[in-house]
């Protein structure tokens, strides 16, 4: 393992990248702060913040709108859950799985 592949915690980068999705944007922010050098981990942490932060805001906004908003909140919730599982799985496999908009933004900010 090269110096660039190491993480501050000493864990494998794929494990830390997967953990950056564990609590959505919260764990993404945590690993952005704790992992200053590993670009793979930082990419996944930033993508977690950029995907699940707005999803969380949209979910709570939709909950405040009766009927149509509640239905949209259900779609956001289950869509986010599926995306969460997919992103954690891909990160654990060591893949840099970029989502169309958030992935490009994350790559530009790490």
C-alpha cells in the first residue's frame, strides 16, 4: 500500500469511503474533516454531502406540504435509501462511482 492509499485512521480506503455514506451528509462532513489527503475517500465524502444534504432538505420541505409533498417525500426517502446502498456498495468495492451532477462537483472540489 502506497502512502497515497493510506488513511489517517489506518483503515482501508474502501472501508472509510463506504463509511462516509453511513450517516449521509453528516458522515460525509466528518470524513472530509478527518481525511485530508486520500483523494478516493475525500471524493466519496464530498459526493455524500452533495447528494444527501439536498435530499435531506428536500425531504423535510416535502413533509411540510400536505398530500403531494408527502408523496414526494416518500419517493425521496426510498430513492435516497436505494442510492445510499448503491453508493456504499460501490465505494466498498473500491470503485469511484460518479453520479452525473454531484460526482462531477465532488471531483472538482477535492
